[in-house]
C-alpha cells in the first residue's frame, strides 16, 4: 500500500499527524533536500505533500527529478510563512495534482 508522506514545517507536520498521516516529517527548509531524497528512494511513497518553503529550498536536481517522476505524486501546500492563496483548500490542491476529489 502506498504511503502519504508530508515534508514541511513543524506546524504543518503536526496538523497532518493529527489528521492521521503517520509519515509527517517536520524539517527546516535547509534539510528538505535530504528528506525528499529519502522519500524518492522509498518504493512505497505514493503521495508527497510538501510545503512551499521546503519545495523552494530543494536543489535544482531534486526539483527536476520530482517534476518528471510519476510516483510519488507531489502536492505543494502553503506553509506557515507562505503567501496566502485565497480559495485554495487542501482538497482543491489534491484534485489539481491527481484529479481525484476528496470529500
């Protein structure tokens, strides 16, 4: 069974853990590249939820790998210091990324 993995700030990781996501990892943006590399090496990783700050901190090489890989599906979410995106809910971001509506 594929896993949902969250990489982001402590508040985002805590929120996902409270929602039942077991693999929610709190990292500083400087550590995001190493953490995402571990996710890419995990054959059970199905969905990677990553905050904007962590995604922006990734190396060019890691971002390129994420953009061409089919698995895990990458869902970018706003972090605690990200610019507010009006009208964007997590369910909308998931639907945009994988085409499935969450209810």
